[in-house]
């Protein structure tokens, strides 16, 4: 494996990692909002 290939691989991995982190953040925000919404409804009932 050449140095250039390693560098490209590292860049692709970091880009994929950024995408994954963004996705995880969005999903956790949705889960938290959904949970608090359900709890609010449950408390009102």
C-alpha cells in the first residue's frame, strides 16, 4: 500500500465517521424528543 492510498483511506474514514456521528446525533435527538413527548402525553392523561 502506498502512502497516497493510506492518506486517501484515512480521509474517507474520517468523512464516513463525520457522517456517522451526524446521523447518531440526529437519531438521539429524535429519540429524546419522542420520549419526552410521550411522557408529556402520558402525564396529561
